[in-house]
C-alpha cells in the first residue's frame, strides 16, 4: 500500500484503499465468518512458481463475464457441472472485489472443497497489471467494475453497464 501511495496514482490509491478496507473483513473471522481463508496476488504468484494447480472460478454475472475474465478461469456453472474433475486443485473463486466470491468460497468449504477466496478479486488482478481475456480467449483491457464507484488503472478500461 505504501508503494502505491508513493506513486500518487489516484486510481491505484482508490483500489488499494478498497482492498485494504475489505481485506480484514474477508479474512477467516471476518465478513464471511470462520473458515473462509483468502489468497493474495503474491500468494497466487508463489503458487504458480511452486507448480501448485489453482483453478480460478468466476462467480460474477454473465454480463460481467462477457466483458473479460482471468485467463484460464472457468465459470461457476462450469465448475458445478463436474466438480469431481477438479479434485486435487485449489479452487480460487473471484468476483469484482471479493464479496460474492467469499460467499461462494464458504459454500465450497462447507462441502469439503479446498477453496480460498481471491482477496481483491479482478480489481486486484488488474491493479497488478495481469492480463485479461474475453470468453473466447482473446486478450482485452476491458474490465467490468460492477459499479461506477470502482475504477481501474491504465491501460485498462472500466465497464459498468
């Protein structure tokens, strides 16, 4: 957060502030109650470096997903069709900032699934400059922000309608 503040980027500062305010609420004893662990962008990178298989599950609406998704992510509907196919993977639900995905993470954990909520979700993803794709797998810089209250850093383009 300190590094973002030093850059004096208003968009980055807003996203960092939202994440900083919501992160404690999304923790194991926070907004979603006990048993809802989170994963940060840094931990996602570390998992990739160690070869751990993470499966991103997008829990946003069809409208939001039609704008962009994390590369390699599947929809909640796809996951629910055959959860057995993803045994052995750590499931990482995401949404816009982590509230809806936190609720779904709790549901999954209650069913015995190894799941962690992506803290900051797609807004954190783009804040870290990560790529996005359309549902067809084409690269894009468009991000559905759910609400006009949320913004994204350049070169990303917010979409909220």
